[in-house]
C-alpha cells in the first residue's frame, strides 16, 4: 500500500537521523537536507508528519493570471439567453470592483463562446477548450466553489501561495520543506519551474516571494529549475573545469578544511565539508534529471508538440514527472498568461494549447507508472473572472475582469475522490451557493493529504506561532477518497 | 563633515544620575533557579506563562477564556468566573492554577490536552515554588529603564581590558569556564577589518600591523600595566583607522538597509524601478560622519520637520518611503495607503523599540502590554503624508510617487534656468502679437511648445528621491477593525504606546515629536535595542538573540547587566556609534581566539557564554566583496546609482512583467566590481547570490538574517563567474607579486586571502594541486583558453596562459575554503 509506504519512509528518515544525531555529521546533514537543526537536535528531525500521509508528492500546476472558470469548468447554460443583459444588482450585491472596470457604465453578461459537454463516465461538464483534460476527467475532482478575498494579482497570488495577502510569510512549499524535510539526498525538497505563454498574451509578473521561505530559514525556499545549461543556478562547472578537475579541487578543499577542523574543532567546518560534497552530488544528479534525451518518442507525442522545447509548460510537465520519480516532494509549475481582460476567446485557446495536452499527459503518465496514487496534482489560478464583459461585448469576443467570489480548480491523485465535483455557484457563476472553499481550506486539505494537521505545523516568529492557514482552514472532507 | 553637525548640547539631564546611584553595592549573580535560590518572575515564570497561558488568559479581552487573566497579579489573585481562586500566594494547595496544571483529568488539565502546549514536570514545579514563595510579579525586563551596575569584580583580574570583559568573565567564572587565549594578530586583524569595513585587510596592512606589534613588543618588555603597553596603542590605532575608513559607512549601511527594507524597485506586481540611491548614500555618509544615533534617528523619521531643514535632512526621510509601493491598475488606493502606514508603524516599532506591533494592527497584543489603540496612535503620526495609495503607473518613475525631491546638478539647474528665461521671452513676444495667422505667431507658438518639451526632457534627467512630507492639515485616523482599510472604528489621535513613558508635553504631536520621544532618555528600549544589534553584527548573535523582539515572547538577554551597562554607556557618550564599537572590539572578549574544543562545544555550542571568539560565515555582501578585494578587482567608488553586476541569463526574464524587451542588462567596466551593497535590488527577483546566502527580499523590515548552509551556496562560490574571474585575477597577483616558484606563488595567494601564511601541511596540499593542474593543463590548451575567458576583464597577456590557468584553479580552491567564507 503506497500510503503506508510513504509513512514508513518518513519514519525511517526519522530513525536514521535520531540514531546518529549525536555526531556532528548528522546535524550538518539535517541542516543541508532542509530540516530544522534545532528539531533534529531534539531527536525528532522534522515537525511532521502527524499521521499517515496519503500523498508523498505534490505537483501544483499553477495557472498564473487567473483562468476563467466560466469558459473552462463552470457550465452556465442559462447565460445564453442573457447575452448583453445587465448583471442584476442582486447578484453583484456590493462586490467591490477593480480599478479596471469601476469606470464602466454597464456590466453586460457575456456567456462563454465555448461549448460544454459531459465527459467520461463521471459525466463532469467540461469546456471544449480542454479536449485533453476531458480524457482524464474521471481522475479529477473539480472544485467549483473556491473563493478568495484578494481582487488583484499580487495579493491574490501571495494569498494562494502563502496564506496571506501581504508579503513576508512562507509559501506552501517552504512549509512542507520545513515540516517534512527532503526525501532525496541529492535534490532539493521544493522545485519551481516557470513557463511563459506561447501566445501574445500580456503575462502577469511573478515574484520570488511566491515560492519564498518568508520567516522560515531560507533553505526552505523553492529552488528554481531553469531551462538550459544550468537547471539549478551555477550548477555547471566553469568552462575549462571538467568533472575530474572539479573532483580533485574538491579533494583539496576537503583536505584543507580537515586541517582547519582539527585545529578549530568547529562543527560548522564539518557542515561545510558536507555542503560541498552534496553540491558535487547535485552536479551529477540534476543534469541526469533534466536530460530528456533518453525519454522515448512516445512521451513527447503524449505531452504534445511544445514538449520538445526547453522551458515550455509541456517540457516542464515531463520534468515534473521525473522529479516526482526521484522523490522531490513539492514540484510547482507556473504557467503565465491567463489574464484575459480582453480577447478572451482567442487568449484562452492559446493558453489551453500550452497547457491542456501536457496536463492530461502528466496525469496519465503518473498513473501508468503507478505514481498517481502517491502524487497529488492541483490545477488552477489565484482567482476567477467576472461573468460580465470588461470592454466591448460582441457575440464572438469579450473580456473578463478579476473575480474573487468564486472560481474553479481541480485536484487529482493521492487521496482525492476521482470523477467528482465539489461545490456550486449561482446561475451567473458570481457567488458560491454550496460548499464554499476558501484558500485556507484548500491549503488545510493539501497539508492533510501529506499527513499534516494544519493547526499543528507552526513556526515561532516575532513571538507568535504562525501557520500556513493562520487561524482558519477546514479540511474539505468531501473531496477526499 | 559639517552637514552632520549636531546642534544639541550634550549635557546629562538630572535624572541621569539615577542610573549611577543605583549601582549595586553587592554583586549578585543570577543563574538558573535551583532549590536554594528563590524563583524570579521575569527569569523563570514569565516565559512559561507567556508561551503557554497568555494566549487565552492574557491581555487580549476578545480571546480571554473563563474571565481569567494571569498577566496581572490582582486578577490572578481574585476569583475567576468559576469562583475558584487561581493563585493564593504562599498556598499552592489552595491555588486553582496549581491544581489544574498538575491535574491528569483530560477535562481539567491546563494547558488543555488538545492545545499542544504542555508543561514539563520541572516547569510545573517552578510554578508551584513561585506560588509558595508568594507569587510576586515583575514588570517585563525591557520596559524597565536600564540599570547601570558597576562592572563586577572578577577573580582573573588580569584579563579584563574594559567593563565588557568584567561582565563576560564573571559569568564564565561562575560557570567554571576560562576565556580563550587571544587570537593570533593576523587573524584578529582580519576579523577586525571584516567587522568594521566588510573587507579583508590588504597585504600591506597585515605586514604593517605585524611590524608595529613587533616593535611594540620590544618596548613593552619593560612596561607594567597592560593598558599602557605600546601593543595596546597599536591595536587601538588600527581600530581608529578602520573606523575612519570610508568603507566603514558602507559596512554599517548593509545592516541598516535590511532594517529599512531598502530596494531599487517598488515590490508589488509589475515591480517597476524606483530611485532611492540618494537616501542610501545619505546612510553611508551619516555612518562615516559618526552622526550620533539620536540625530540619525530624528533626521530619518522627521528630518523634513526640523527647523530650516537641509536638503540632506529631507533626503534622510526616505527611510519611511522605502516600503513597497503598489502600481497595479485595479487596486484601491485607500487599501494600500493603509498598508504603507502599517508598514511604517511596524518597522518603527521593530527597529527602535524592538517590539512586534504586527499583532496589534488587528487586536490587542496577546503577550505584550500594547493595544490596538497604541497601534493606531502611532499610525496617526505616519498618516499625514501627501501621497497616493497607488503609484502612477503611467508616469515616469521620477514622477510616479510624490512626494519626491529633485536633486539636480548645478549644470542642469543652469540649463533649465536658461531655457526658462528664453521661454519667458518668447511668451512675452507672443503675447505682443495679436494676429494668430501671422507667420511669426505660428513660429513663436511652435517655439514655446519646443521649449516646454525640451525643459520637460531635461527635467526627467534630474535624479530624484522619495521623501516624507506633512500635509498642512492632519488626516483623521480611525482604528481599522481587524486591520482592514474599510472597517473604520474609533477616531484616534497621534500618541505613543501607553505602556511606555509618554511624550514630553511641549513636544509636537507629529513625526518630529515621535522621533524625539524615541530617543528620549526615558525610553527604556531604544538604546538597548541598538547596542544589541551592534553586538549582533560582531558576534553573529545578540545578547538578546531575538534582536527584533524584546517583548515577552523574545528571548531574555544572556548577559542582562552587560546589556544595560552598554545601553547606558551608549547614551552617556551621546549615542556615539563608533565609540560603542570601539569599546566592543577593544575588549578582551572580542579578541579571543575562535578555537573550540569538544567539551566547550558540548557545553556551549552557540558560544552564548563567550568563552571563545566569534566565528561564523560572512554575510552575502561581504563574501562577494572579499573575493573582489583579494583579487584586486574591487572598485573603491562610493555611492551613486545602483549597478548591475553579472546575473544568470534568463532568471530575470522568466518572471518580470512586460514584453521580452524587459531584460537584465549587465553593466560594464567598474559596475561589475562595485561593492555588493550597490547591486541593483529588484524585489521580485533580487540578485540570486544574495538570496542564496540568506539576504532578505527587502519587502519588510529584517533585523536579523538567518545563517543557513545549503549546497546552492557551494555551487555559487565554485561556479559563479564572479568568483571564477576573481580567482583568475588573484592568480595574476600571485604571478606579479610573488617569486617564481610554485611555493612562493601559492603562499602569496593564500596570504592575500586569509591574511596569514599557510602551514607546511597546507602549503604542501596547494603545491601538489599546482603541480597536478599544471601537468593537466599543459596537455589541454582548449581548457586553458576557456577558463581564462570567464569574466569581462581580460587577462594579462604577459603571463603564460598555462601558468595562469593553473594558479586560477589554486585560487578557486582558496576562495572556497571554509576559513575564507568565514569570519573568525
């Protein structure tokens, strides 16, 4: 049973460290692997897990800019007849407007131009813009009732990632690195990959803080994997320095550091020696991981035409699977370009071209390799979009503004109820009418699947015990298998 | 420098004598409580109550359970809602508190079984003992004025050089520990240089220092009192020399930039650039001029409100414009105005008062005696700036975020004046012409437009800086319920927190009044918090470890009497920062060797007792600066606009806003080799090497950087072109400045980097490395050529390439040594 396997591994990590925690090396190793040094000194290497985890790995497919729920997941057949009618005041109900549409005189209803159909055995309604996602519909649990407080990209993405709108708190991945440590001795616990849209869309910027460690020690921050020669910053030796030369140079560094250690007897020197050895191992492990040349042709066919190009969402999806195979615990992809204030129909098509096929391929790939049972996959953005058109509405074109009151995401894999829809919105997809899910609830659920009680994973900062979900958050029982 | 002249007379006020008269007659040493010693509330009891009880039984009314509060003695001694008496002094058996903490009934036990806040058996016994002894309370230590006690008498009377040492030694003697011997002179000089300037000593400085010490030793052979010895004078003169170096101000600025959340971009969303280097340069200059810390404080918080404020004093107020600024199109201005004011409150409270005010934005503090009303009282001081809550994204970055100051050069000023004169004349001529169809009229109209355009263009060439200003009429400030901008509560007026001594009645209720209150001698916090950060900069950890939190949840000081003595000394000397650092670095405590041993390591792994010298990895900035310095690449230029050194390709472009045209353009020439504090700091994607070595994002105030150890750091120093190029230039110095043998050359490289000669064993490893690499590179000319191409600065062509590449690899080894990365 994969679930108990994950727990066994967590336990054996713990035992390995506690049994050798008296030596300098263990403390140093704990530090390098992202564990809290103080925690490891106390015999318990990491603050979590608290109970049997369902998931060992998370792949978070973050769609930055906020994809329109109305054109992808939240089918509202009734809107056809309300084309260009004003959104009733009773529905808008005092919702704050962004500075981009607050000057608009009218809020005309813009029905989606995309057709919806029921797909899979589960019969989930899905937009024709997602033909490949349709193939994996029976694996998905679509949540239609998410909501947030933030109405602009920066605070909303910061809230989604860190549980707080204002910068300064740790991201989900950093919390996991702090809570669970690292599974793989040669790779970081938290990896981030970013792709820009292939279309002409104006892409919202991202910030390092979105995968930052906030007030947690910086070793917990997400490590960016970049396309090209150095997937990890400064991974490659400089030109002219071969691996053999590097190894010999490192042997010299170690020999000299040992002389120093004998003289000064400072534990930090041993930690430095270990740090350089781990860096050397990463120099071998990461290129092996990033090298897609041995992937069979069929893999590229499944992930689609963009998967040949380094740095695309599709190529990053293949890498995500390879990272999951190697025990990296939290893999976060960001795909930018979902901010369709205008020309939404063509913009969404282009975004779906980038993401739809590789997403479906990733789920199927994980499933075929037996990894989906222990991998939690999430897909979604920072908020939803308005039912009314921003700018001119025609029968074939419209734009949508930011909308925090409801939006859709899906989860799949470890511990998730497959082929299920959770929550409901009103006929305009404007307000949640059943089973509202706040960002804190989402994060509580993610932590739960990893065996973490979200109220117990805390870190003291400025005299207060902080947690990802602040003082909120309820695990969404209905989405759990 | 006259511009930092302090106008204030430095007479000690009458109450000052208070500290002197309370000097203890009998020195009493406090250690961990044992059965023989009475329990002390602040030391033993408050930490327990604060972390396990106050969240539900503390100050915060809204979350108080059962009507019980334990933070105030009167309440704890009277019946709670349950009618039970929580504490009966002297009678633990009739104290409900004691009954409940010892209870094993899950429904009764305290803290509750599901709270995760368990008490240890020892803690329960302590609480019981405290109640038995009468349950006396004490005010929190940091809110009581610092008490100056006489430096304690120690047994090893020969060891102390100044009072710092008496305080440290008395503790060591009590613990049965001995101080370490002094560090070797070269090691000490490197430590001193890195601490006071952030740069390693130059080779000629090391030899001069050693020469002077050798000469002094001959003179001292017949001297008696150590403080009269020539060697002491030599050391003191080097301390003074370093404090007088312009690089001192740069080093001091680095920590202050973290505190001030200084950056070169706005931080939110599109994260456009901002221009603030004039403020950063003000900070460097202020430290170099040794501006007294009280004046330094007043000018940054309220320089604009000083009578006849100078340009520099106005620039200084940029401190509180350094916060992030939102330019995102859809935001509501009021919401972010609230964020900026809150940021100023929280930053001010952390930097000067060492208090965490973040909690009180939404509710009364759960642990410390501060209320939500206190928060908005402070907020009100910062709420009167003529600013928009939203930056003007459509405007040039020199016009997008008023209030801003223009800082024109005299040449530009003259040019604009001359254009304006011409404009006036043309307008005059134009006014004289009635007929709009007159060709001359048309010509002049066009000329006016052209001149206006020209003036505008030149105006945009003028550097600017963000500053504070005061609205003529104060804005109304209301408490924001739950901290939300649109949930308005009671109106409040500008005021300082009620738990601290109040503002003097004749002080204006504005930022100037606030600034003066912060450095008022009655304020128990500012001096303590400041000397603690200076201590932290030398020892890697403050006397109070939680430098940002002197509240009940922070750690109490390791040496409380020393902290208080330093705080009072700081004030006594007129807030003289250089004098305080001089005092610290001339102590015997500071000059100890950093060598450890297994028993000491086990006894005091973090060196909080100070039985050895400080030893820890260099800060991000100083690591890079050191490599540039020892290679000879470092530019010594001070100040000016931020620069763009090497940056990994693609990293910036992946996340920034806008089209593919928004790219990171690497600087040229000197810009690649400036000190790291001048590196362009874009908040959404700061220089990755800085982040890797624990620099903060500079989004909010940071007063204590963590020090972590990750493999990414090793990759950075091994492979970043910055270090590879520095290694090549260090190799060039080995060839040019040392003899012809491998031994001489590697010795020189080692000496340049570490200020000491290698031991025979160390030299043998380096010489063997040289010979191995030499043989290897002789057969691989391609590798030689490739390695020598890394970095923008070309190699000296006179040097044989194989020799240079070989020595460059030796240099890379030296630059990656633990000792190189470490201050010891």
